[in-house]
C-alpha cells in the first residue's frame, strides 16, 4: 500500500527522468474478460486523455464498455482536484455507487486521477468509503490491469498512490473518443507552483517527452485517419526546457507541422514562457491553428503577485498584442479566477479593465477554490462568498458580450470547419470547429463527418455559430 504525501510530492531534485518503454504490456493472464466497465471523467483535457488510456487497457483485458454506471461491473472515477466543486461531485458519485454496492457486492469501484493524489481525500475514503476497491494516482495508471487482477482473482483491495517527481511512460495505448481528433501528450507535470494550484503536487515535476516519440505518435495518428491533434501539457510553452539545451516548443511546432497532419493545436500556455519564436511558428505554419488559450487569471498586479504568476498585467497585454498583430485571424481565450483571498474591489475592477481591453473570444471563469496544501490555502480570507458570486456574474456579462461580438464578426464569411458529429442542437444538422476553435452548427448530413469543409456563417450566438455548406 502507498498513500499520498503532499510534502513529498512538492520535492524537486536533479534526479534524471527515466523514459520507460516496456511497462505497459498486458499479458494473457491479465486478459480476464467477462465483465463490463464504465469510466466517469472529471476535469481537464489531461484527465480526458488519461481516460482514453484507461479505456484501452480495459478493452485489452477483454472487458466490455457499459453504456452507463448502473450496468457496469467495474466503475472507474477519474477525478480532478483543481476545484472544490469537482471534489463534491466525486463524493456525491461515491454515495450513488454505495447504494449500488449494497445491492450488488460484486461491483468493483476504482478512484484515480488528481484527487487520489491528495492526502485528505485518501484518508476520507479509507475511513468513510472502505468499500472502494482500488485507489491509484497519476503516476502509475499503467499498473491498473495488475491491480484489477488482484481484486478480481485474489479479493485484495489496493491503494497505490505514488508521491514522486515522475517518469515518462511510453508506448501507451489509447481508445480515443474521436476518430478525427486526438490528444498528444508532449509533457507531464508542472514546476510553476502558482500559489492556488494543486497540479504540481498531483502531476509531478515538469518532464518532456522526446521529440522523436511525439513525431512518431503523430505519424501513427495520421495513418489512422486523424485530421487534428492537440499537443497537450500543463504548460506546453515550457516544453523541452527540462530535456534539451536548444530545442523548445517553437521547434516542436515546426517539426510537427512538417508531417501531413491537417490541424495542430496546443494547450495550455503559461504567459511566462510564451516566446516571440513561438508566435512566429504559429504565424508561419498553415496547419498550426490560429487559436491560443492564454490564461491570465487576474488583471490585478497585486493579485497576480500573490498568485505567483510571474508576470504583470502590462506584460500580459504586451504579449496579447504581439499575438493579435502577428497571427492572422487569431482567436484568444483565457482563464480568470475571481475572489482570490482578499481580492479588493479595485483588484476586481482591474480584471474587468483587462477583459474590456482584450475582448477575449471566450473565457473560463471561476470563483477561487481553496486547495489544501497550497500556499494560498493559508491566507485568511475576509471576502464573503456572496461578493465573489456577484463579481463572477458581472465578469461573465463582460465575457459573454465580447464572445458574441467576436462571433458576429464572422457572419457573412466563409470558414473552414472540421465536421465531427451530429449536432446536439438539431439531429438534422452536423457540427464542428473552425480553425479559431469556434463551434459551428451546419445544415448538412452525416456524410460530412470527418471532412474539413468550407462553411458560410449565416448567424452568430454567444457560444456558437450557424453555417451553410459553401
């Protein structure tokens, strides 16, 4: 048994990262079969991609995927630790599973992901949810088949959470959610240690994959018919800094663009590491999409300093203007936190002023969520929750205003859209995303799915566009 330790997870040493290529195989003994599974995923794109890895392993064990939790023999909760809301949802789900377990004691429950890396979470599960069969973290997902074997064949419970800096596990298999789009990890972990963020503790230190392994994966995806990839990491702009002397994210973008992949995206960027060379790479490569997600978090220099973000509002705006002026038709989105401990009215106004200046295409906005073990969690906060909620409402009014304005600029224009699916809005329509990552609902049939088509934009809403095949 290994339980998490946040103090241990914070440690950063000069220990060399190990690249492991031979630890992901599933031998015949582990191909148990005769059970169904269901995966519930919470959180970011990294979690979604981890769930694709988990799904692949379950299928390789000859398990079948269930349509819902109630019909599954094995339930896997892949969790997120960034906000309290995600915590509450997971514990609410555990309550539902408990009732199921009372009716069917043979149901196997697994909890993994970032919540599993938190000491207080694992302690609570061990005390109040003793029936949970497996708890594992972000560093040893590849060991799930062996853990499941021990539960099924030997009736053992397993808690295996590693609070380590981390290595790089290669040759991972993925059962992907989308035939035409794919996540591609280029790095793991984070060393930024923003004062509010738990990710450096739950995901380990920054460690980049080798460029050759990334390019090989992209070429394999092209052979499988994938048209669009998203290069994925906690801070993709820092790619290569831990691995190479003279090879960074701008170089990787250029190399990936030389493959035959039609579309390249990347998330998420930290403004601190966003170089001029990287802007040039985006601007010069036709298959690197003109879309940048650039979290600002606050428009107040005082709050940014307390957050440990390592840039000022003025430096962010300077970078924003560079990207806007040098990347044609670029869309820029952001993340913003309101209600950081003791955020004043002046601090919040500074955030609104920044939003009014940048006029983001979209923003993901949140009320600050205290994360146990982070420096910000120790700050005594005098701001009432009601005030924070009111600020969030005001902020969202500004964000929505500019989202609609930016979308309306596309009315009457023809844009390229990768059609992905039947529209949720109308079964007689299909939907997909523009190069600038804007959702378009299109009048057309399912034969368009998997194609990049020219679409005339006929109408615009806050969150989506309407289009007609040109």
